[in-house]
C-alpha cells in the first residue's frame, strides 16, 4: 500500500499546485500512512518541494495575421539592422535526405530569386524547419501550392511548389512536423522545394541564418540583419560566398561603413559582370561614377566602387 498511496498523494498535490497562485510556499507537507516492521502502522510527514516554471507565451497571431494573402505586410516599414533571435541551435531539414541546393538566393536570369531551391522528387515529404503556426496554406500565384509558417521569433518560412498541402491555416506545428509533399506546381521548371525566409514581408538570405550543410545548424542565437542580406542584387544565385554574420548591433553598424576601391575595366567586362564580381549593385556603380546603365565601358577605365 505504501507506493500506491504515495503516488495518489503526489497526483493530488500536483493538482493542488496547479489550482493555486504564486503565493504558495517553496514546499508542501503531507502526511502518509507507512507500514514499518519495527513501529507497525505509523503516519509520517513528507515534504515535497514545489518547482515553479514560468512559460512565456508569445502571441504570434496578434498582428498581420492573414490566412488569405501571401504577404500581408505591404505597408510595414522596417528599420535596419534587424535583430533575429533563436532559442534553438539547430533546425530540422525540410526534406528527409541530403539537401542539394540547385539555386541560391540572389540575382538570376535578370530577376531576383528570393529564396533557395532544394532538389526533390514529386511526392517527397516536406517538414517545417522550426516550430510555429500555419498562416497560409493554399495556392499562390507563381508559388503554386504553398504553405507559410510564422515562427515564434517573428520569422516566416515559405514552402512553395508543393504537389499536396497536408496542413491548414491556424494549425500549430512542431519542428520537423509534416506539412505537405514536394512538387512542381506554379511557375516552376522542375520538381523542387522553393524555401523562402522572411521577416514582416522582407526577404532574408536563408544562408545568412541557416547552414544548409548536413549539420543543420542555426548560425547564431542572435543575428543582426543588414539590408545587404535582404537584397538579391548583391548576391549570386549560382554560388555561395563567405557568410560574415553580425552577432551584435555594433558589428552590424560597423559593416555599413562603406569602403571605396578603384576597379580597372578589363576586356569583356560589363556593368553586370562587375556588379556580380564585387557584390555592388549596377545602380550604385552608376550613381557613384555618374554614368548610365547604357554607358559603354572602355578597357583601362577606372570605376570607383563603394563596398
């Protein structure tokens, strides 16, 4: 009888704790009947410590919660640098096998590519990389069958070109939970997952926040995002350059101080090629050097680049 009575008392105590407010003491004393070979049936007082756990609930559905429109943030103006925080040090791979990136965030075929493309076969399972709540789960122009999940740090991740949507708006998902099947719907040239990371409507280079190697690590618990990491024109979709993260506001602000260098035009150079080589937008080159996008470059010509 000793253990069943103790378990019953423990359950009752737990219920009592949940029913009380924060004025409870650090422990609760209860009396239990215990059988002893020496003393016979006796009653002993047992002291059970009370552990208080504070759970901070973030209402991520409080603002701009729109389950019908892909981007409800069109009127939001953000101040840079942005601070993004994470509770985890790893994320869940969106696919259950090795990730092969076929196209990265950046300038592609004369247009901005605002996410990364991960190879898969139509019908492969896709899961959410972080826990959150489904804000959007429907067909979206260009993206085809799409799921958008809002996470507790304010980020949203988009899973596009799906062949099947396995969740609905307002569903709460754990990290690594199934959300649909990969596919080729919408404006797509083949089966793949188009993964987008954004914050209040502003697209962020996914590789700046997440390491897409097999380690599945988040680059830091706190990251500061500058405009450079939100503008595809500064990045090449064909290859990934070194990622320099800013883990303090001071580092982010220091990175905004522009450095100048002189570039000497070589044979075969175009404004587009110079822009891609040096991570400087064409418009910035033109503005700094007082030239037009249609200007003819000459071999040996010197251009000032603000990096």
